C-alpha cells in the first residue's frame, strides 16, 4: 500500500484516475517483489479479471489517497476504501438485517463499520473473479474481530484480514488454507 500519486484536485479527473491506476501498478510491482514473484506483465481478461501469471495471482485497488496490491500463490482479493458516511440506500443494500444483528451499531451503521463490511465483501468477490453483482451472496457470518472479518461466499468460509487507520480500511482475502498476510505500507 502506498500513497496515490498526482491527485491534485486542479488536475482533470481522467488524469487523476489514470494516476491512481499507475499507483496501483506500482504497488503491484512492490508486492510481487516482496512475494518473490517475477514482476509483470500483469494482464486482465476481457472482463477485467486479473489473470494468474506463472502461478501467481494478484489484485489491485486504489482511491484518491491510497494505491494497494497483493500477490499470492492462491486467488487473492484486495480493496481499500475511505471511511466516510454513505447514503442510507447503499448501507441498506450492502448489509442485510441478519448481518446487522451481528454488528454493534445495528440501528445506525457508522462509517467505519460500513467501510469494513464493504471492503471485506469486495476483497472476497475480487478473489473469486466476480463483480459486485454477486454482493448478496457474500454474507457476514459472525461479529467482526478487531482486524478480521469472517464471510461466507457460496458455502465457503472466507477470512478477510483488515488494516484500519484513521481514514481508510484495507481488506485482503486469500483463498485456501494459508490465510496469512504480510502488510507493507510505504508512507
């Protein structure tokens, strides 16, 4: 995870988004090196799903503040989101009544809780190569720990590791039995 470059609000939004993508690719190169993978080219299929390379799987995420990536020997997914208040309709669509019962603030989902659930679900869906259309099939199954979230996707337990700071949540999901994550943050 590293700061996203070139995000001056005076720049056109298309340039800022392109810089976010470049930042994510830079994070991907760093993650590949730290994981022992040979760097690039990292390609996607026609549906924009990352293609494994030499047995290495990968995923990227970015916003205007952070660029993040993960490389691993099993399917992986990563998502980073800013902690901020979201529209009530979005919260309702993401978190079912049964999931709300597992949350400490079930009546009033706070921005941190929303960001944790959102990024956890997105990391799982990225790891299986499915978009947000399958969001309702990814379900919170137990109260959230301080740095972990357990979800169920299609009958499979999905542990998500999270790194939380004052402004962002970073979630990572790896498939298989090795659910270890090594964080590397470049300030």
